[in-house]
C-alpha cells in the first residue's frame, strides 16, 4: 500500500514560465487596482450635473451667452480641491465623513449637519423628479405616469442590486451625458468665441450677472457630494498606496463634469441667446426652445440628457442621504441589511423618494417653498461642512502624513471662504427675492 | 441608575457644600476594574482641574455630584494613558457588540450607583446605542434632566450589556496600557468576526489583528474580502504574516498571496517554514481562475490495493485535516490517478475491503489548467462534492472542494 500526501507528487516550477507569469501578474494587478479604485469621483462629479444644475447652466447660456464660461476653470479647481480632500480623508482614515464629524465634533453638531442634509437633499430630490416630469413631457409622457414610474425604478434599482452592480449602471449613466456634447455640436456654436470666453475672464457689474454667477457656484458644489464621495472611497477600501488612483478618479470626474457644463452653456448660448430667447426658467423649456432653433434632434438629445441626469441623481441622492444620516446618528445603514435590521434607513430612503416624487404630482404643491427652504439650508450647511473638512484634514492624528500641504491649505481656505460667501449670498437672495434667484 | 450624560457637566459640591467645579470627564481603569468609574475629572474654569477618586464620591443625582471630602483632599489632574475616558474614548465612538456580532456607535452609558462604605460607586452596566441616548445627547443642557428622562420613557430602548462590549483602540501602545484584550472576539465564528473587521477602518483592523492569536487570525482572515485581506497582511510584520499563513490551508494561503504585491508575498514566503512555503509556491504557479488555482493540495492519496482499515489507520496516525475530507484519492503503482472513494463508503465498508472495489465507477478529473467555467459544469453534471486535479502525467496534485466552488459562484453573482 502506498498512502501518501500529494505534496510528494506535485511538480517543480519551471523557471521561465513562472517569471513570465509573475510579470504579467504585476501588470494585471495594477490594472485591476486602477479599475477597482475608479468610480466614486467620476460618479459624484457627474451627479452634480443634475436637474437643478442643468437648469442653471441652460439659464446661464440663454441669458448671458458665453459670458460666464470663464468661471468654469476656477470652478473645476474648487470642485477638485474640495473633492480631493474628501477622497484623501476616506483613504487616510477609512471612515466616512459623517463618521468623522460624529467622532470628532460630537452628537449635536452631527445632528444639525444631518438635519440640514435631510432638508437640502429633499429639496434636491424634488427637483430631480421635476426634471424627470419635465423631460418626459417633451417626449409626450404625462408626469402622472413618468414620475411614479421613475420612483419605482429608482427604488428597485437600488434595493435589488448590489453596490457593484449599481455602480456599473451609474458609470454607464455618466456616458449618457455625452448627449450634451452632440446637442452642442448640432447647435453650431461659435467655437472660437466660446474658447476665448473660457480662458479670458470678463466681468459685468449687474444684478443678473452676479446672481447667475452665484447660482452657478451654488449648484455645482454641494455638500452631499463630499459625503457620497468619501463613502464611496471607503466602500472601495482604497489603500494609501493606491491613493494616487483615487486622486486621478476625482480629477477625471471634476474635469468631465465641467466639460459637460461647458457644452450645455455653449448649446443654449449658441441658440437661445443668439435668437433672443433669453428668459427661460428651466431646462425643459430650454430643450423645447431648441427644437425650432437647432432641429428636433438637438432638442430631444437635450431632453434625454436631462432625463438621464434627473434619474441618475434621483437614484443617488436619497440613498446617499439615508446612508449619511443613519451612519452619523448611529443607526444601522446599507442595502446589505434587511428592512427589519435597518428600519430607519429604509424608511428614510423610501420617504425621500415618495415625498420627493409625490410633491410633483400634487396640484398646487408648495414647490417653490420647498426649493427655497432647501436653498437656505444649503447656505447654512455648506459653510459648516467645509469648515469641518478643513479642520479634519489638517489633523495629523487622523490623517498621518496625508494632511494638507501649506500651499494646498492656502488654495483650499481661499476656495472655502469664496464658496461660503457666494453660498450665503445665494441663500440670502433666495429669501429676499426668489424670482431673481431663478426660483420664480 | 444614572446616565453618563447626566454626570458629565454635573455641578460638584464638597462635604461642606462648597461648589468645587463641574464634571469634565469620567475615567475607568480597565486594568483595575473593567466597569467601575475609578475617578472623576473636575474642571474649575481658570484653575487647574482636580480629580476625585471613586471613594471620594458621596452621592449623585442627574446634573449634581456631592463629594464626601473637602476640596483640599482632591489631587491635581495628571493625564494617564491607562485611563479610559468615557466622554472622549467611548461616547460617539464605535464598539463591537460581541453578542449581536456587529459594530455600533455609543450614544450614552448606563451607570449603576451603589452605596459602599460611605461612598457611592458608579459602575457601567450597559451601553446605549439607541434613540434614548441620542435624545439625551441632543437635549442635554437645553431642557432639564427630568424632562429628558420622561421623554426617554416613550422611546424604545436599545442597549448592549457591558460584558458584551469589545472596545476598539487603534493605537497599539494605548491598547496595551489600557489592557484591552480581544478574547471575546476569538469566541465569535470566524465569518462573523470577518464581517466585523470589514466594517472597521484600516487602523482599527490592524490593531485587532495584531492581538488575535494566529489560529483565530488565520480563520478570520480566510473569510475576509480579498482587498481587505491583502491590506491586512501588508501591514503585518513578515514573521507574523508567515505564522498566520502557516495556519491556513495551502490553497487559501495561496489565494491571499496572489493578492499581495510581489515584494510582500516574497517576503512572507521567505519567513514561512520550508514545507508550507513550498506548498504555497507550487500553488502560486497556477492562474487563479483555473483548476490549479482553485485546488487544495492537502488531500489524502492512497494506493488502490490498500484496505479500508489501512486507510483509516493512516488517517488516524497522520495529521490529516479531516474537517473538509469527503473522499480519498486512489492511485495505481505508477502514481497515476484511477478514482476516488467517498468517505461515506469508507465508513460503511468491511474492514478488509480493498479501495479498488469501493471506488466510484466514474473517475472524474481535470488538468491543472482547466477553466473555472468547465469545473462548475462538471460539479453540476456529476453532482460532485470534490474533484481531483491531475498533472500532465495524470498524477493527482490536489482536490477542488465544493465549498470553494460555492464561494466562487457567489462572487460571480
């Protein structure tokens, strides 16, 4: 009899083959790491171009033409700087932003930050469903059909899928933003003029110009994206070693976001502004106005882009909000839990979608008041969150060697102060004269 | 019963009824008594803070503390790393609930007050992780303690008994000073422990892994998500990583190694014992999604002429990992694979029955480079529970077990 372990039989490695295999393994490993790390930055920045954002960009283009394009470059920097800090915090601490705020600033600060988050995000969710309703109306679908359908799709998409599947769907949604590139091309803009307006800053000292500038900044940099991005980075378990990939992800995201903004402004500037259709109030109007000016495909593409953006943001906002609030306040969160295990999480998530979509369907709903309240909450929220981020990112005990460099601090504080001032002005104007702030 | 939030900020008076200061912090000395409030930090505005020992506390009500001594008998405060601060180290921080097997955040602490020899001793009984604690944190200082208590009665209670609380301290030096152990964690099922570990930040994870014994560490590590696995190993000293790897079955160790950077895996392999390192290296030659990458080399191979008793004797006398054993592999005199005998047939067979007679009719095997997909199909078609992997000379080199197939299929989903 010869009972023996298979160890004695297993063959010896062949040197050459092994080294080849080793070599390709390293390359495949690197690629796999990069692909595993990208996602949060690109998704976050693109969700930023949501229904509210597209409305603002359309209005900017229609009313001022190419005049405000120069602001996109400083805004790209601001977006990158603020998002990069959150990605870095996620990598260095392995904790979400709401976790860090809770641990370092206590329960009460967290509670108020979360309450503001709920108000702002509810307002935004309403705006997303309004975007769905308006864009589907262009395709001839009544809002009483499109909004409930969108709500159900969003609800199921997130609750039925795993994080990885959902992320893939989101990345595909990012590709659909290219619709704006095509609709800009169909609008036959003056590319040279647009390029010059982008790099050469110009300034006008009148109310419309200033308001739109403030609005542009206000819609582009929103606190919820800091929370979402950092959570995404933590979820992906990006290690310090792979941090540069995450930074690249954020950079690509910020730039691609602003490139889309550029195309939207160019598209409406080349058509609506040139033909004197300067007074539109939302993105759907812009899409409709495009039809006679640039052909029905340009209009349809524009509307499709709006639908995609609204659905995309409507999928992410309620989920991210429910997550952030539950995590910060210490309730069980996450779609991996069952309803029984995380009742508050699921209730919040469902309520945001039901209320957000429901408000659109109620005739004579106080839409304006909700948006106004959300705008004000945002004015309070953003400064606090930015200051918290700046305080946290400079703590060596949390960040180790990944704290801000002095130069980065100068840029980041300048950006934060500028953002805070602009947001406060916007909130103030929203209250004093809602019509002027584009809410009328 | 009192809450920690009711004691923090409490006005403190000495035996004469003179105001001393306000409670700034409650300390526990886990090395001494794991749940007793051993001292209270009193802040006095611009004067240096004082410390009242547990035997100097006379009585307390929400928001109010009375000492049984004079201010002059209190010590000046000196920071001590071995003291666990309730406000700083516990409130708002994460702990592991070893009974509920999850990571939770502390809202408040329940303190039991018991009169002992002229002083009142405070002991932590449970940790509040629910709405009651949240409410008192939110309203404290805004409305009176009594009103908070009334409102709390209307809310559901969610708390964890102190004996099921496992503290997380990311700083290894501090953890030693606090004498925190993770004994409670080793009693969890490795899969539950792995879930908990995935919920923690890298620093906290590393701290826990640094203190687990090697067997528990290996068992938990095997269940952890691949990326996390690699990150944990990269943070460990090579010697310790090697010891943990040796505790794992070679196929799992090889899976972990494949996710490490080449430099780290080489360093760990060098620190491992010759035999174990050789097993892992031989497995590392295979692509992850092939039979070679899936198989376990720790299988039982016997000659076809062996009898049932001889085989059982072999299993008893050799260190064969029998937990996963569901069949033995048969070879002929040339060491070529000829079939398998399921463990159930071995149990039921007569003591002198030859392996050749007991073997299954159909000898199914795959070459080491067979693709994952084909292997899944074989398992499905022949209802296999294990599948033998052979080299180019048709000699068995390992076995793929059904649990590896299941976990890979789950990953694919």
